[in-house]
């Protein structure tokens, strides 16, 4: 697929390809959040301990966050269409297995495989879009639709899970199967076979691939099991030390090999780095907030799964209804301003929940807080994706996409581990003071993100003034005798 001119009308096949890619990112995001409400039912039905139950979530994060960089670069080297379709087929099979197994270990394995498949579909899908649509209004419009699907899937996951759990927890695993199969059939038809020369050139950096993959796997493993094993335990410290050592080997390898898996010079781009940090803040803080809010609503307030799901509905609907317009907003105002405004809403949303009590008001806390969080996601998620891929060469779009998704997943795991430690600091029991402290941590993390966003706006303004001055220099005054 060759880049589409900005003024070209999108034909049916192009729209069909975008719909397929958006449907799959919707499923990937849905799978991250949808299992949350179903966890108590899974635990009761399969007789899982709390320690084992966490791996139903952590297994997915481990596979997803550990292999995203490899997935993005593999798409560049082996062909984005091929990688995307194969990974989508694996996702459908793993979803089916997860819905029919009766053993906790097999369920965790199915979740791990689904995470691996998402690690290949997500960056492949994003890089297909960024290499199909020309940078500018056309790409921004396509990315706004694509990221709206991902944000909507993540935001609506809890809502949909609440309804499906009422029917039975297995439906949260089985529901994606027919959607994935339909997307697979449509993708075979709608995604044209690329020309061979459209693939990235270069050899296979096997050592780099192995070291970064196992480094990410060890890092994610360390942070997701740390609350159970203890941050000072030999297992946690050993895993972290191994992850750091492998990361050091990876960096040395990338500086020396002729065709690196990750061209480290890509990190010299300030906007790209800020976009990655922004997704760490957005996704990490919201995943953590979601975890704490689930404990608050269900365990402390005694709300049902459906009641809890409806509490998240305002944020989900707001994201679904507005995110498709973010491409136009990015063209008009720039991604930096959207991210900054969204960061203000993110801080405000968490700030509202600092007043959490035993009798929360829907009108003054729950609904306003969720609306603010919805505004934050609707503004920030598309803008971060646009900013992270802007100005990146076509043969490195998979790499840029993989970096961004890795930042979100690893950042989510790290932040969740910290917030979980705060929430269970008092003898493992989740109390109201612990809930408020956890919300405060989320707000503090969002404040850091706001600082990064404002820095980006100020730098962009300074660069714009400098460029204007260089393009139109002021005439020099000449002194006369």
C-alpha cells in the first residue's frame, strides 16, 4: 500500500482496510480491560487463589509488553500485512481456548498467548496506517479513527464486561472470537499484498531481538509479581538485575551491529520521547486508577459488577463519541496543546476522586470525575499516537509504533505495581485511607505528565519563534558618522 495523497478521496477498499485495523486494535484494547470485572467470577468458578488470579491479568501484560518491540520490528522486516494476519489468527484461537478451559493454568497460558499476538497486531496495524496515509491531515484523520477505536475498546471494556459477566465470565473470552474471525476474513481481502521493496531492508539482529525481548519479559515479570513476592525479595531483585543487564547488552549490541533492531538515534526526537512518556503517564495512571476503583466500588461499597461497569460508562461514551474528531483538532491546534489540555483534565479527574468516601455522590464525584477522565483520554490518546509517528521514516514506523505501545504496557505494569503496593500497605487489606492514598498517587503521576506536556508546548513555541526569526530576519541598523 503506497501513501495516499492528502487530497485523494478514500475509496471503499481504503475505508475497509481502516475498519479492519480499527476493529483489531479495539479488540486488543478491550482485552486489556474487559477481564477486570470478571475476575471474582473466574476465581470462584475455577477455585483460584488470589496470587494465581492476578496472573490472569499479568499473563496478558507479560506477553504484550515483553514482545512489542520485537513485534514492531518484525512487521517492518517480514511484511506488515503478513505479521498482522498471522497474529490475528493466533488471537482468535487463544480467545476460544480461554473461554472453554477449566484449568487456571491453561487460562493463564491462553492469556499469555493472546498478549503475544497483540504485541504483533498492534504495532503492525499502526505502521500499516502510517505508511498508507500521507503525513498531515490524511494521516491525522486515519489515526484519530484508529486510536478512537483503541481508546473506546479500553474505556468500554469494563462496561461490556459488566454485562457479559452477568451471563457468565466465559463470554468475556468468547465474544472477541467471531469479531476476530470476521476481521481476519476481511483483512485477507481488504489489505493488499505489499510490494517486496516496501519492506524494510537490512539483516536480522537476532542478538538484539533476544536481549530486548527477555529484558522486557523479566522487567514486566518483576513488577507484576513484586507485590506478592516483596520488592526486596531475591526473586524480584534478581529479575530486575537480569533485566538491567540484558538491557545493557542490548544497547551495546545496537551501537555495534550494521542493521540494529532499534536505531537508537530515533530517541533523539524530543516529540517522540515526550509522546512515549505521555503514554506511560496516561495508561499507567488510568490502569492503576481502574484497579483501585474496582476495589473501591465492589469491595468497599458493595456495588455489583453491572453497577460498577455503569460507573465507567460516561468516560467510555465520551471517548467513543469524540475521539474521531481529534485528527481535525490536531491539524488546527497541534498535538502538544491537545496533550497539555488533556493532562489538565487527567489531573482534575483523579483530584475529584480524592474526596472518596463511604457514600460517594454520583452528581458531584463519580460522574464529574469520569467525564474529566474521558476528556483526557479522548484528547491525549490520539494526539500521542500522532506525535510519536510524525516525521518517522516509513521503514521505521513499526519500530516507532512498537516503542509507543511498549511504553504504555511497561509503564502500566510499573505504575500498577506501585499503586498496588500503596493500596495494600496496611496488612494487605484495602481500606478507605488506602483508597484515597492510591488515588493521590495517580494524581501525582498525572501532575508529572502535565509538567512534561507543558514543557513540550513551550519548546514548540520557542522553536516556532526561532524558525520565524530565521526566515524573516530583521534589517540591521547601520551607524553613520
